[in-house]
C-alpha cells in the first residue's frame, strides 16, 4: 500500500510540474501530456480507493486476488480509451495509415498480441482461474497467477511421482489457449477417477476378496462420494452429462499368471496420491490378515513337484 501511495505522489508531482511548464510555454503537445498524466493519476487514485473499500470487506484470499487482477485489467483498458481520446483528434483521417501501421505491428508483434488476446479470452471466458489444476502445453500444475501475457503454474509431476509439486514455477504464454487444448482438473467438478491394480493368485478366494476390498474402499471413500454427488448435480445443470454411479467398482482381468483386481474409485483431484497410498496400505493389511487369498508374484507360479535323490558320501 505504501508503494502505491508513493507512486501516486510521484504522478501528482510530475503532472503538476508539466502543468506549470505548460502555463509558461503554451503548447498543444504539452497540454496533451498534462491531460495524459492527470488521467493516469486519476485512474490510479480511483483504483486505489476502490480496492481499499472493497478489499477491506473481502477476507477470502482467492477473491481478493481475482478482484485486484480484474481492477488492474479494467484500469488498463480505461487508460487506452482515454489515451486515444486525448491524442487522436480525427480518427477517420488516420484510417489508411492506421491500417498499414496495424498490419506491420501485427506481424512484428504477433506473439505479443496473441498472448494479450489469450489473456483477454481467459479473463472473459474463465477457461481456468487462479487455484485450478490444469494441463496446458504438456505442463501440469496449479494456477497461481494469470497476467495479461502469461500464466504461472506451480508445477506438479515431472520427476516427482504422483500429483505433487516439484517446487518449480512454470510460465506458459497465454496465446496457447487460442490453438492448444487445455485440461482442467478442478473447474466445475473437483473430483477425478483413480485406479489401483492388485494381482491375486488363482488359488485365492477371489469372490470373498472382491467383496471385502469393495467394502473397504467404499467405506474409505464414502465422504468423497457424497461431496462428488452434490457437485455432479450442478455439472448436469451446466453441461450435457449423463449421470452414472460413482460408487467404487472392481473389474477383474485374467492373465496367465494371476487375477488382476482393478479397483476404481473417485477422489479429490488434489488428494489422489494420499488416498492411493492409504488404500494400498489398507488392502495390504487385509491381505496379510487373510488366509483365503494372497498377492501373486512371479515366483508364486513356480511349483516344485519333485526333488531328485542325492547321497552324501563321507570320506
């Protein structure tokens, strides 16, 4: 806040100095400069007052951040409009020159303009917001900042297993939203499906194992399923979505060596690895305490049917 006040004082001093210079040496360009400086000062002052009034009533950090970004973007647009009104007296006479100039600028600064256009699309359409977990340009992460030109992610995955942060900040140009695809893991619906695969031997009681594992997973994920059901009902109001059950399921697949139990369940997008780890531990404990089924491995298929006779002769 102190920094913003110092900026405001600096703008006032510069504006007043140029105004006094214009009083002594009257010039049309000096008048335009004075008006531009006063416009910048007024917009900055209004922005500070407006943010002070609103932000004192908003306690949630994400809402405060979104409001500050929106006010900064609107201030920039307002300044551009006022700047054109001050410096361009007859816009119609500049049509041809402006067209040639705009064509040259668009070629020279096409990446910059693409990023600005992408930033406006993100702001207007809300493809993703701060706090969303997304995949963009093959980069995974949580959105921590959206500027006019770039989106900053707290990176996840890469060399870290699971959906956990690496500690790196990834900066992606906003222009990518114009041509690339974006996967949003938390927009409108913050849950995803995950699977655990457990191999059991053929001599296991697979029916009992299936029932007990399903019951265990259902009990563990019950609170998540209830919250996901509420969010899914809202998704159906916004999108064409055929609602299906989200209770845990187990799908069996037969291999040459064992029976695969593919356990499918729903979890919060940001808790996938934690839930995955917890369920693995609980299933392992269940298998260890049971004598009716066991986990298969490569060596479990090797059965020794007979041992050849051998004699030990003493010297």
